């Protein structure tokens, strides 16, 4: 129904839905391939950096690998738990999950790596804080990537006031409720 006909029928409610939900996007084979290739590249950068002492020669290598790994870990989190990326509190939930996963890796790094043996505890604490911040920034980058994809796949001719009705309804706990993600529509 074009805009002229909608104006003629003021009682008509246009119930558009996004063309892609979080759950549907998480089942896209191209996204799985993208996250898999991303993981392989990040692993190669990390293990190559260890093998060739790049971490000690290039100061920003650690920042690069942590930001890229934060992006990739958020990608895996999205593929396994797409509902984590829905709702008003989703950025906080994603950031918290990345912070917890990054902290686990930092504990592993502290206990089992020998490259930091000459570092003072203050320097190691500073490095850990930077690593955790960069992990979270990378993860929020993936969150923005997903939101960009979902926004680009909604109808282009929607009016500005329709976006909340089109995407879903906020629940009292801040989450969204959308007909596209209910089990009957999967």
C-alpha cells in the first residue's frame, strides 16, 4: 500500500516487521563463516606474535590482537546466544560478558606465560587494564556491526515513528519482545 492510499485509510495500521531478527541473523551461514575466518586470523596474529616475539618488538601488537579478539569473542557470543544482543541493556550485557571472558584470559596469561617475567606488578596491572578495555571496545564493535546489519535490513520506507513498533516492544525489564523471535516463527 503506497503512502497516498495509507493517507486515504487513516484507520489502517501498517504492522511491518524487520526483515531480519537477531535469531535469524545468527543462523546465517555467511556470518558463521565470517566469525570462523576472523577467529583464524586472530589466532594466527596471536600465535605468530608469540612465536616471532612481535609482542615485545611492536608496542601496539597487544592492543591490536586484544581488540580483534574482543570483536571475535563477541561474534561467537552472538552466534551461540543471539538474545544477548537484544534489548535496551544489551550493550551493558555484552560489555560485561567480554570483561569476564577477558579477565579469565588475563588470569591464564598471568599464570602460564613467561613473556611477562621481567615486568613489574604495576606494569602488568596496567597492561591488564588496557587489555580489558580494548577487549570490551572490540566486543562493542561487533555489537555495532550486528545493529548496523539489522538496521540495514528493515524496510527503507518506514516513517520515523514506526521504528519501535516495527522492531519490537520494550518489556518492563528493558528487553524487547518481537514476534520474529518467538519459537513458532523460527
